[in-house]
């Protein structure tokens, strides 16, 4: 296992979903997870506090863009959760970032977090979870 833990923020209004995402991540990856309500996202976005922020995708492109800007300016990378079918076709910013369908599947969520944290696609599974 590496000494560096991924620092993950889950910004989610549905606390049971946030707890499930936290459980999945802590079982799959060496990480430190923080949960915050979506309304407190801006307060939590201190510079370099997190590596990855998991957040709900919304149908409003401008809001997704604003959230991505806030997250990346704080030095983190977003991973979107989505309840909407084919959301990546609706919003261009989502096509550029990892999107995981709700309810999240463990392997898909862990791969998306690693992809965001490392800035590269891990879709071939190479190295996936081997560095725990």
C-alpha cells in the first residue's frame, strides 16, 4: 500500500448515498473520505484539501461548469454521480469528466476516482486496485 491516501470529498444531499459511496471507496482504495451536503461545497473547497470531489451531475450545464471550475481551482478533480440516463450527451462538461451512474457500482466508482486522481483513463483495468 502506498503512504499517500487519496483525499476524497463527497458532496451529496442524500446522506445514505454518501455513506454507500464512502463505504465503497474505503473498501476499494486507500483513501480518506469526507462527506458534506451539497449546499456546503463552496465552504469545503479549500486549496489542496482534496484530490477528488464526487458530486451530483445536474441537467443545467452552467451549474456543472461552475462546480467544475470551483473544484479544479481548489486543486481537485471532479467525479460526477448521475441519476439521469445519457447525461454525458446533454452536457459537454460531463463528457470530459468521469461520470458514474447511481446507484454506483464498486468497480466503476473506484476506477472513476482513480482516473480523476491520476488524470488518465484506467478503463483497461491495468494497475486497478493493485497498488493498495
